[in-house]
């Protein structure tokens, strides 16, 4: 009895002890969860801040201020048989001056004409070449305005400041106000931004050249690093004996994955440009350098994916008489493919955002023409962002943000594809 | 699918090998100074749009990097033109000659002013090169007047010069790799140092010591290296009205609603003052052409013609809209002749 009471006492005491500590333990669990939640909220806030600030300053770049010109396609200026030699520049000038007949002074005329972008001439040239039948008629053509006008219309230049403190003087602003009243100046969707190459005139600059360059570069990267990476992963995981030699290789691959990317650029400069003599600034060399950088990522992801295929699959295949090659090609590799592809896409996304190694091989350059092949000089999206961020013209600031938005969109698409592939094809054992 | 992939792979590899045997290049390749870059790119773009030639490719490598690439040899894999915000050095000409480049054409395109600017929210500063030297050098003449140097003790502008405001010395400027920094130390720090007799005397007796005193910028936080991005400096000046920034004139020109250029030795950095040479901190901008490439790469002659035309570099030309300070008509004439007749540089002129 005594013993029993004693025992009871002990039990009661244990429960008491547990209950006493329970509140504290619940609290600490709650705290732990809160810390985790805070970390997530903090990173989401940072991300949201980044997106809001970038899109806030970049969305205006998708619109471009344009001015409507009445152009009389004078047959005495435009000879249909020799359009290349025609004075389109003079035609644009005359048409624009006609809208402001009171401007006579030479200096004033120059100030007036500076409201139009130099792209106006190219637009008119393209229009006439596409429609030679319109010569002799008067046409209405929307041509791009100068970047300073664009900034004023978009509100990045303050009209209330004294004349000396803005890039357009009072007369020019009054001309713009007049155009606004006549509805001859308007913000329109900026197709140039998506179809043109780089330019030093913000209103004529576009990201198509850089996008093409990125495409060619990534194509080379994928075509080289994917087969080599998968082959290396398969060999190391399925065929190689585990000895000191493969250990050394493994350490080296892991090491390479952590090497700063600029080092690959230096290697590319020494090997591909100086030794092999491949063309500088080309997407071919860019792709080669980036595939060196992506290879370790793909090999590591590939090996992890192969490792996650259970040994029973291999044993079953070998058991029914498949050769080792058949076992790998027919069973293990297809099962590991979603994992390998995920790793590849993540590696490619990293390659898409890379600039440092490209600096060394001359891809940080001003290139206007759209690259048409792997050996043409080209640049890539992140380099374009870098170059615009460094340009003095104010209007390039919004272009920079807009280009970042496009790059982020590509990255989001690629990373979602990786998540999608994993969700869709992943096998659970 | 696998076969297609393999074929593509082999194709790309063969293509790569094919290009080992360097083929000809049909566009002009330009490297060099980031200060000349905004002007050269405008000319290149106009050239590409108005002629049958392709648009030249321009890399911004810095003046030193440009001369190194330019001087590595003759052939399509080497650049045809290098931009420079300083004259080519004798050592660079010699190195180029060792690599088979004997004829280099030197063309000056105009001038660039270096401005010391602050936010419009603050008062305009009236500085002298001596003030700037005392504010930025790592070691300065002893304030008690003895001809010795001491580590820079000045914390505020007022302590340097009584008519300057009582605000802390805080200057944002380019890092040592930049050509703007080279020009700044040469034009401001050297000149500021020479205002002290014993340092001025040192230039003749102990040139090395002179350079150490004048060209070492203080590292106690008063001078902040803000990277090569001048836009960033402009933004930081806007946020911090007490700071001054050092950068090229074109950035002041594009941001006159936000920042103002301090006057130096009583002269404000305006277009006319830099053009006529009264503003003390300006430097020439140049480019160098490899004569051996002229008839190998299509379009070089025409590109030179475009660059040296009045509508580009003239006093009303499109380069002045981008902030280039044009040369006098005589100088333009001189360099027009050099560029269009491809008169090579005489190394003994350096």
C-alpha cells in the first residue's frame, strides 16, 4: 500500500512535471515557427520590394512618345528607281517645320528639329520603301520623339523648374504643349523596344539583339553541356569503380561548381580566343565558356538523380539478362531524366544571368546589328542591362528596368519549367 | 531525338574547328576608353545606318586595356581602332612595334571636362585645385607651415579654406582603374600640390616622391570609390546633399536639373568654358587606327570620314549633343587631314 502510494506519487509528479513544462515547450515551438515564418515573410517582402521598384521605374519604357507628321511624299524628291539616294532627312525636316510655320530663325529651327528622334528619318525611309505606290500622296506617320521629349511627357522632367535646370527650354516646352493640344503627340506601345538592337538613342534602343545573342549563347551551352554532363554523370555513377581516382574527380567537380565565374572567362580568353583563335565577342565563344561553367552543375544534379533511382531497378534489369548499357539506357536514365533536366534548367538559368565571364571574351560591347549566327558579334541580356545602366541619358534608366523585367520573366519561365518537370515526372519510391 | 542531338552536337563542334582557321571580318572592331565610348558608339551607329557597311562593334575596356589589345598584333582577330582618354604611351608604341604594328594614326576628337559636382539642394561650391588637393591627398603639407608632410588632418571643408562651408569632406569618385581618375590626379592633384613651393621643387629633384605625395588619395573614408558607374554617383549625390562627386561632363550635362558643377579656380564647368580651355580640368579624347588594317577591313576609311565630319565633331555636330567638347576649327582641320590621309604618328613626338 505504502509502496503503491509512493508509486502513485511518482506518477503524479511526472505528469506535473510534464504539465509544468508544457506551456514553455508550446511557446518555444510557437516561437520557432514564428521565426521560420518571419524569415519567409522577410524574403518575400524583399522580393516584392525588388519587383515593385523595378516595375515601378520600368513599366513606362513599354510606352514611347511619338509625334504625328503629315508628310507629303514629294515625287520630285523621291525617285522610285533610286530610293536609297533620296533625301528622306530633308523631307522629315520640311514636314516638321511645316507644322510650325512661325519658326524662321536658324537656331530656333535647330531647337525645333531636336524634338524629333533621328529615328524619324529611318521610319520614313522604311515606310516609303514598303509602299512605293504612295509617292505623290500626303501620309500621316507617327515617328518617335527625342528622348528628352519622352522624359517630359512621362513626367520625369519637371516643367515647373526654371529653364536653366532642364534639358528642354521654355520655347521647346511650349511647342510640345501645342502638339499635345493638337493631339499630335501621344504615348504609344513601344514596339521598337522588342524589335531593335542596341542604340545610343534611348528611343531607338531595343533588346531584340541581346535576346538573340542570349538565345544563341544558351543554345551552344545546352548542346555542349547537356550531353557531356549526362555522359559524365552516368559514367561516374554507373560504371566507374570507386577508388581514389574517382574521389579526386568528384572533389574537382564539386570544386569547379564553386569557382567564381570570372575564372572561366579568363580560361576562355586564353584557350578559345588566344590559342584556338575563335572570333572575339561571338556567341560561339560565349556558349563555350558558359558550358564550362554549367557542366559541373549538370554533372552534380545528374549524379544525384541517378543515385535516387533504387538499386532494385538495376538488379531487376540485370537479372532478366540486360547488359549494363541496356540497364542504364532503358531503365535508369529515363527514370533519372526529370531530375537531370531540372538540374540542367537551373544551370541554364544561371548561365542566362551571367556577365562576368563574358566581359573577358569581349561580349560586353556596343552591338547594333542583330546577330544572325553563332560567329556574329553579339551581346546578351544581362550585359545589355549593364551597358544601359552606365549610360548618361536619363531615358536609359527606365530601359534598364524594363530589360531587367524581361530577363526576370525569362528566368521565371525557366525555373517554373524546372518545377513543372519535377512535379509531373518525378517518381516516388 | 538522341540522334538529332548528337548530329547537332557534331555540327557545332565542326563549326568551331572550322573557325580556327580565322576567316575575314566584315565589320570594324573597336576597343578602349569608357569615356570615348558614348561618342564612338553614336558615330558607329550613324555610320552603320547611313552606309552600306556593318555597324562597328565597340567594346568598353578602358584606355589601358584598349591599348593592350590594340597593340597585340596585326590580323582580323585584333581590333582595328582603340579609343583613349589619354595619349598613347611610348612603351605602348614600342610594344605594338614589337608585334608588327609600325604605323598608328592618332586622331584627336575633342575634349572632355571632369566636373566636381554636388546636389542642387546644397550651395554651389567655389573650389580651387589647392582646396581639392588638401581635401583629397593622403598626406598634405604640415598646417604649421614647415616644409614637411603629415597625414591628412582635414575633416571639414571649412578647415581647409575659411570661405568654404562647415560640412564634412565627402567625395565620391572613380576607382584607380578609371581613366577619369588618372586625368583627375594629373590635372587637379598634381597642380594642387605644385601650389606649395617645397612640393613644386620636389618635382625636379625627386619626381618619385612628388608623385607619391600628389597622387596618393586619402583612404580614411573622405574619398569614396564609387565604381565606374557615373549614374550611380549622380544618384548618391541626390540622396546626400553634403557629398561631392567626380565624373565626366556628359553626366552633368544630362542631369542639370539635379546636380550642379562646382566652379574650380573661379570657373564654372559650362560648355563654353571647357571648349575655350579656361576651365582647368579638361583632357583630350583620342582614338588610334591601325594603318595595316585599313584596306583589309571594309569601311575603315569611311568610318574615319564620318567621325571627322563637321556634322559629327563640329561645333554644332551631333557629338556635342552627347556632351563632347569640340576642338577649335584649326585643330579640327589638322586632325581631319591626319585621319583622311592616314598620316601615321611619329613615335618621337611622344
